[in-house]
C-alpha cells in the first residue's frame, strides 16, 4: 500500500537536466508499462517544464529505484542525485501543493492544475483506486485554494513572466510586433499578456494551421503557415516559443538570414518550452537576446510578496486534506484484514464443530443444525466489535497501526505464508 513520489524539479535541477528527463505522453505510457511489469501496482507520470515526477503505488518492487532507473536512462547518469523521494502522507501533501501552484516556479500559477489533470487522464490505464483518489483530491484542493485564498489571484504565469522579462530589452512593448510559435495554453496566455502590454501586431504560427487560425482569431492576431513564419522574423521585435516539439525547432540558420534586414533593431527570443524550442547557439548571434524558463527567476521573485500572506492558510488546508486522504488509505488496508479475520475464524469454527459432531453422533439433524447456528452466532458476536473497531480506527487516522496489530494478534500473516509457501505448493503438487 506504500505511496511514493520520486521526481526532479526546478528546485534542484537545471534546465538542461529537466529537459533530458522530460516525458511525452507516449514516453510516459511506455515507462509505466515497464514499471507495471516490474511489479508496480499503480503509476502516474507528471512531466512539465518545471518537473518530472513518478507517482507510484508500490507492489513487490522498490518504486523509487524503478523511477530513478527510468529517468537515469534518459539523463545518461544517476538522476537521483538531482531529485527527491517522498512517501505516504508526504507524497500526498506534495501533490496537493504541486496542483495548487505552491511548488511552482511561479507560486500560485494556474496552469499546473490543468497539467496535473492531464497527467492523470493520460495515465488512467495505469492508475487505480489509490492514485485516482489522490489525483481527484489534488484537483479539489487546488480548486479550494483558488476559491478560498487569493494566492492565485493576479498570479503571474510563466508566459506573463516571460513577457515582463522582454521589457528589460525594450523598456515598453507598446507598438512592438511579436510572433508566437505554438498554439497551446501557454501560447494563448502569452498573446493575452502581449496585448495587455500594447503590442501592436501579433503573429501566430503552428504546425497545424487550423489551430493557429483559431487561436489568432481569439486574440486579434494573424495566423501564418509554419513553413512561412521564418520570413516574418525580420519584421518582429519579439519571438515567443511554446511548442511541444521534442527537439529545437528555431535554429541559427533561421535567425541569421534576417539579421541584415533588421539593422540595429534587437530581437528578443523567449523560449518557455521544455524540451527547449530554441537552439542555445541562437543567443550567441549579434543583437539577439535569448531567454529560457530558468531566466525568469528574478521577474518571478518580485511577484511573490503579494501572495506570501496566503501561504499559511493554503498549507493548513493541504494538511487537513492530506490527513483525510490518508485516513481513507488506512480504511483500504482495514477492509481486507477484516475479511481475512472472518475467513480465518470461520475455518476454525467449522473445524471445531466438525470434531465435536464426531462425538455427538446421536444428535438428530435438527439438533446438529442448532449447534451449527449457535457456533456461527457466537463467532459473529465475537467478531463484531473487533470489525467495527478496525473500521473506526481507519476513519480516525490510527488504521494502519491497528491493522498491523490485528494481523499480528490473529496470526493472519503467518496464515498467509502457510497458504502460499513451499509447503502449500508441495501439497498442491500432490493433488
């Protein structure tokens, strides 16, 4: 029943490391397939620009070790050196904080809520009762924090922080021209921010032209075909990139031919994608200023002060929901123990009644049935209070300890070993 999260985030890993261990939806499903084959019960992979995390319900295998193997294969070195492992209550509380934007680079960002939801949906084939309840609760916690505190009110997003960073080059964006490469949620947020800063004209380019047209029409921008966007670079002041491409798509050869036509006008390139959309060598070109998501820290720090006062309330809410979730997990452990206990006691009752009947052969069928009924009634009365108390303990947070004690006191683990060990296998072979 052990719940763990093993992951790497912006708190301990550079952009280079996070980029290498990012998982596409297809990659995540393949990794979860392998983990399930290795003995993991449930799994969900959350991979964003700030983090890659494996949420796992352990079975027979070591979940943390399996997750690190999956990430280390992509990184080419030991990924655990950059990451963290949290277990049980701590793992649940961590996801609640992540979904609420409290562990984000931009504290209070709203986009992570949708990213957590999508990660869960994409991993549904590998999640079960524990992770489904965990992720459902995380999304509810995120909603409560959004509604009951102001931690997300007016919060900066990665997109808005990137736009603010571009003002270091231009001072003001009023009257500037911008091009957005990509048409996802982050790109749309960027278009909103650009418009609010007075950008005069915006261009949207995307692999799917229909999607680019749809997004552009909502934000008063112009859509262009992806293959035609490079010719537009000589006329824009700002290029913001946010696609899901698995490798750099903006190369030096795309930018260099436009520089002569630009004259001395600077080009600000904002790459908020992970994996990165822009070849880092682009930043070495004259009068080209390239920023990636790790360059946003200074802008983000300035936006934190207004939301720090809300952190204690949000943390208290998370603490309460974590305990409620873990009480539910304890209840999951109590139910099979109650079932095992009753099954074990029924075997004892039936065996003892059978032995007694050998000495009471003179009893009539009706009397024999009466003895059976008496023994069942007594067993049910003896087991009623322990069963109720086990379930009650699960509801008040003491469930796992009491469940372990019940297993020990009634020898249920020994009983399980006897029915699944070598002796039982030998007996099966005889049959």
